[in-house]
C-alpha cells in the first residue's frame, strides 16, 4: 500500500495542502488552497491548516507542515514576511494539540528541497547544491553531498542597497510590474553572488515562478547549471509530507 501522508505548505500568498504518496512523490488528492491573510499569525495559519485537514478528512492522523521561517525543534524562530508573533512560537506543539495528531514542522524551502532530493533535481547531485524558492520571500535549501544543511536563509544575503529578497522575489516582480528582462537581471546578479560564495554544482529554482522558467532563462548568464524544480510548486507540499514520513520511519 502507498505511504500516504498529509502535507501542508504555509506560504506568503496561499496555505496549500494535499495527501501525498511519499514513496512516489505524487499528490493523491486534490490540492486545496486558501489565501494567506495579510500579517497572518501562527494561530490564524493553524486554523486555516485545520480546514485543509477537515476538507481532506485527515482528522487524527499525522501531518507534515512547512512554514516560511527558521525552524528549530518545532519552534519558528524568524518572521521576515509574516507577523512578528511567529518568533519563538511553538507551531509544531500548538498545531499538534489543536489537531490531536502528530505534527512535524520544517522550513518551507527545506521541505521543497527534501522533495527534490528524493524525486527531482537535487537527487544524485554531489558537492553543494542549492534550491531557492522565489515567492513572497526567498527561501533556500542547501545540500552537501545530498545532506540538508537546514535553515540557510540565503534570501537574507546583502544585495545592492538591501538584501536579495528586495530584488529577486516573484512578489517584487509583480508589485513593481518588472519586465522579465529587468527581473531576470536581478535574479542573475543574485545567482552570481551565490556562485561566488558557495561554488554550487547546481541551482534549482522553485516556487510558483519556476513554471515560467522559459521567460527568464535567457537572462541568467552565470556559469552554473540552473534548472526549474521538477516537482514545480508542489515541492513544498510533498516535502512537508515527507518530513513527517521520515520522522515516523525513524521510529518504526
Ligand atoms: C523566510 C524563509 C522562507 C522564505 C520562503 C523568507 O522570507 O525568511 O524562512 O523560507 O521566505 O517562504
């Protein structure tokens, strides 16, 4: 029987979830999505995630969750594009109490990276491999010989007058109505910066904008291999589910 697990991905624009086959890395149910309210608090987000649990009739069963924040031992430790009340909030324990089920929490980009490690573009890459998610913020999952170095937060790197998140996110492209050429130029500068600092063997672009890779690929002039995520924007949901599955597998 397929290993079935619910994965939920809390993002800047949407809270998305689906039941995932964690052996194959595919969705087994509809992908449910609710908009993320502005300045979402952890309790708001958990209540919306609970709607997904109910919609998919997953009550009482283990859940994997991804959040747009640094995560240490089930607690979110940063809040760049979300309400400051996330800092120090025990998301894993709170969701687990409300759902009356085991919950495993990962940073959203780390979750997407784990999904690509098992089923996509990170698989089989030795040396340094970096997945970046370009959405409301920039997330990163950094691997060394296929081992995840969690919470790397490479969107925080200094760039021009600010940080990379001020230039290379899909949010900036949409809000400032930037052409693919201008935005692709910013992304190129960011990728060059990653190249100089980390010498990665491969960079994977994840998040909604990875579906439009053909529109900006021509503006990326680094020497690096840069590819869109294979699981497209389902990587976050699939990886969140895999986080819980990995935890269960360890204890069986
Ligand atoms: C957060 C990261 C997150 C990324 C993508 C950033 O603003 O600091 O933790 O992975 O957004 O959601």
